C-alpha cells in the first residue's frame, strides 16, 4: 500500500465517522413533555363559556348574566392559553416551537369544547341554569385545587379564576 492510498483510506474513514455522528444527532427525537396542568383548565373554561351561551335558550330572562359568564370564562381560557404559550416560548419570527406532549385519553375534550376543537360529537341539549351553576362550582374547585400546587403568577391566575367562578355561581346565577 502506498502513501496516497493510506491517506485516502484515513480521510474516508474520518468523513464516515463524522457523517455517522451527524446522522445519529439529527435522528434523535424531540423530548415528549407532560401536558401543561393549565391545559385542562383552559378546556374547562371554554366548555363553561359554551354552556353559558347555550343556556340562554332555556333561560332568556338571564341573558345578561349568562352572556357575562360566557365572556368572562372565554377571557379566562384566553389568559390560560397565553400563560401556556409563554412557558413554551415564542421564536423571534412569532412562531411557537413544536412542543410535543403525551396524550391522555381521559383529557380529550367532550361536549362544546370538542366542537370547538373539531372533534365530532352528537349535539346535546343546552344545560339548565342549575346544571351550569354546578359546572361552575366544579370549575371553581378544580382551579382552587390546582392553584395550591402552582406558584407565582400561575397560582394567582388560578386563584383569580376560582374566585370568579364562585361569584358567577353564587351571585350571577343565584
């Protein structure tokens, strides 16, 4: 073997090792994250807003209260989505990174939230005011329970949502 053949063999081997390392590095999957705990609260807020809007059909005399509830619960959902997006981050061009999360079959939206997400569901009758009150009470308790596990802004946001749901159920729907 002459010197030129030896250098070609060594150079080819080095390039092969580098190419293999680059391929292995590019082939690694992105990490899969647990779902953000605020995501379920966002779905619940959108469900409550849709239920309040639908309840107007059964209780037109409470139109203003139900509209206020729907508007406020939509604002809650938007605030929760903004916080989730803030944690994920935003690129300089305004796009958000791919943030793969584990799916949980039990957390799939149903009812009005499923319609908003594009999941086909059968139509359900509008909820009564009593059913909406119970739904808001459940949302209040859920937000309060989650607030105890969070800190900082997230805890404050959830506590505020819990308090608003308590007012909606106890004052606006009383």
